[in-house]
C-alpha cells in the first residue's frame, strides 16, 4: 500500500521536512493534506505484518489515553519490517520547562498542563476533580522516562533489536542528551530548533529498531 514510504502519525503539513522529503505519508484522524491517510491512532494500523519501512510520531501519543498506548505499540511493532525504525518523541514532564506550567496533586502527580487547558473542580464529597477541555488538543497523560519505559515493557515493542533513548530527563534534576541522526526523521522540539529550555531537552526522544 505504501511501498517504501515512512509513516508519520498526524497530519503531514506541507511545511514540514517530512513532507518536503517526499518519503512520508501521514496518518490523521482528520486528513487535511494530499499525503494524509484517514486513521484513528487507537485503531489497528491498515498495513500488513513486516511491511512498513519506518514510523515517526512527534507529540501525538500524549493525546491518547495512557492505557491504550501498549496496544498501539504492539501494532506498530507488528507492521515494522526487520531493520525498520520507529522514532517516538513526547513532551517530557520531568523537564523544568513543562514542570513550571503543570498543576500537581499532593503526591506530586501532574493533574493537567496549564498550557494545554484544564481546571480543578470541587466535588460534593470534598475532593477535587480535574476537568479537561473537550477536543484532541489536551494532554491525557504526562510522559516521563519511567512512565514511558513501563509502557514499553508492557508492549511487544520491547522485543526490538535495539531501543535507544536519545533525549530525556532521568529526574527533574538530571538529563540525557545524545546526538542522533535527524537527516530522515527530524524532531522539531529538540535543540537547537527548540531553545525554550536553554539547550536542554524538552522532549523524550527514542528510537525502536526491529
């Protein structure tokens, strides 16, 4: 169906390098551009086993319910050819940049990201309820290295020949940032393209190689 094309989760905007390269097709809930294929990320992928040359997802899966992520990873793994790469990037909620704009409960768990919308509502029982806005823009969970690692371990994607974490915060006070090849799958929210954190990581970036 897609030959040697790479698959990009989300709308493939014409200004993006992935579009300009001609090597990608987009999977989008609401197709907008000529290389978008209609697809809900929570549904099974429309590709045969071992058929896709590579996948990339930038800032998409935080908009999907956390409990559904392992099954999505399972299906990506199913579709990857031997040697294929799945490059995943997610906002890193151990980054001081994202921590500053988040609201927490008394145990230190993120309730919502202020920049993405949300509010607290008092319950009749005396508790507090998090109210998130409707629509696809809100973050439904708040990735950290250890949160993502748990989801990887719960999925077939853990069986990849190699898993390489390039950027991530280990704790809110220490981070890993390795150089990696961005010639085919560039990641927009990494330094020096994104300097909101003074050159420190703002994203978790990881490659899964089958």
